[in-house]
C-alpha cells in the first residue's frame, strides 16, 4: 500500500472495512439493519463497531481516523453501509465525539477493534457485528 497516495490509502482501508462489514450484514434481519430506528433511537453499539473496526484498520496502516481523510473514510463507510441514513452522519459524528459518556458506543468500538485485530493477526472472519443489531 506504500505506493498509494495518502488519500488512496484511506480509501483502500475504507474499502476493506466495507467488505468485512458487508459479509456480516447478510446475517442481520433487514428490518433491524439500521443505525437509527423509526422513532429516532441511535444504535450506538452498531455505530461504535463500525468506528472501532475502521479505526483499528487505519492504525494498522499507520493512518489516523482523526485526520480529515479519516473522517471522510468513516463518512464513506457509513454511507455505503447505510445509504438511506447518510443524512444522519452529522448526528453520528456528534455522538462519536462524546464517546466517554456513551457506554453503548464504547462497547461497540471495543468489539469492532477486537474483531479487526483478530482479522489482521489470524485472518479470523469478523462475525460479531450481528450482535449489535439484536434486540
């Protein structure tokens, strides 16, 4: 990945993240596969999982999710996984900036990071995102 530009490296990691998430998506009931439900409740654990997975993969590539290109990568991943909810991205970013007070998001972040790390180290397919959607 070293011959790619910085922006291309962020995009590549975003693409890898989407690929890992799409495999898991097939195991989630279509009606439950949302970040924001019909009454406006945000699924912080699922959102945190996406953030945690992307963050771990970016760190592995010596990139920082706090970089403007990292934020763009997160926006892209959310938009590709939840196209109907892209209008809520600013709400999601606001929630992610206050993770210290968001136990549900923190739990999702830890799970997403752990799954990404296991995939990087052992090629263990990540499968725990589905648990973030169970009600």
